[in-house]
C-alpha cells in the first residue's frame, strides 16, 4: 500500500471515528489547536512556505489572499484548505504542494491549525 493511500485511509478513519451525535467532524488540525509546539511549527512552516512568497501575516496589497480574515475565496473549512494546498488552484499562482512538507500531512494540518488559531472573529 502506498503512503498516500495509507494517509487517506487514516484520515478517513479519524474522520469517521470523530463523528459524534452532534454531527461535528473534527480534523487533525483540531487536535493541534491545544498543542503549543504544533502551533509554533505551523507558524514556522507558514512563514517559510506561504508568507515568504505569497500570503502575508498582516493584511497587505497582494494578489494572494490574506488568510486571517473571514473572506475565504476557495472555502474556509479544514478539508477545503487541505484540498487547495495539496491540489493547487488552476488559473492562480497557488501551486499544488501535495504533502511535500518535512513531516508530510502532519505538517499541513499544523499549518491549518495555525491559520485557525489566528483568524479574526467572524460574525
């Protein structure tokens, strides 16, 4: 079995296991929200990979969207962010990163947790 298939199976298993009676599905990013080391790593990865080239930590004029507000152009759920990062967006500068991070999908979920932990409060 390939690593990609294994990760997908694990992710689906976690997703199915985490479904409760309330219908809220947790993601690996949710698990990292209370882990200061994971959030720190997510921030470092975001700064080195995302903010270093396109997205910024503060709102600035750019062709890349600011990711800490309530105006998500391509979906703001954890799963949608994961899909955009891994698959990219045609017609934009957003390339497909896949899971090409030092710790693979775990690092991507840490980046997503960092984004979630620093979002503006949306009404």
